[in-house]
């Protein structure tokens, strides 16, 4: 019983910690300012991991994903396939590849996929269930979200509200 209560308390604390809306920014290599909320883990096993979240350049919204393991340079930068995303409404969406870049002194690879304006309402309403990423010679890698399924919709809401407040000032 103690384990169940401890697990429920941990889940509640994790959700409370994530529910904070702290928008950060980073100047990209292309001299564009990107706004984001800290990346969260979506999937984790002893051999694979996927972190990510929503980000914006104030013009477009993106789904940013950091898979592990990932191909070393220069093979990773050649990965420019689109992303297949399944939301909790059981619909499959294809997001166009926007950018691939190595980050954090080449210890992580970041894929950015553009979320078209017409799909924003669906991504703000439904949670992400799974994504399918092409990983070069390995082929398609499927990540079924186990953690923070609602993070993308929550982060999009956070970013949009923050930008609306910024514009009103």
C-alpha cells in the first residue's frame, strides 16, 4: 500500500512540476530567437530515449524531438524525413521536417518538425500517443509515448498564451 501511495504522490508531484509554464528562449544558429518550454521525456528504456517539446519562432510552431541513440556527424544532419504523429483522437498526422542540428557540444541531436497552423487546434486538444521517425540505415523508429503524453498540448498552450501576453504589452 505504501508503494502505491508513494507512486501516486510522485506522479502528482511530477505533474505539478511540469504544469509550470516557464518560457525560455535560445538564439538559433540561424540567428532566429526560439521560445520553448523545457524538454520533457516522452519515452525511456535502457536502450532508447526520446525527449522533446513544443517551440516557436513567433511565426511558426514546431515539435522538437531529441532521440537517443542517434547517428554521429555527419550522418544525422542528412536525416530530413517527415515525422508521423498519432494523436489521442486516433488520427495520423505528418509533420514536415524543418531542421536537424547537433546540440550541447554534439551530445544530442535535435529534430524540428513544423506544426502547420491548420493542425494547431488538434495538437492543442489531443495528446500525442506515438511518433515514427526515420533514422537512416536503421529505418523507422517508433516511440509510443509513455511519459508526459499531454506535454505538447500543454506547452503549445503555454507558448501561445505567453506570446499573446507579450504582444499585449
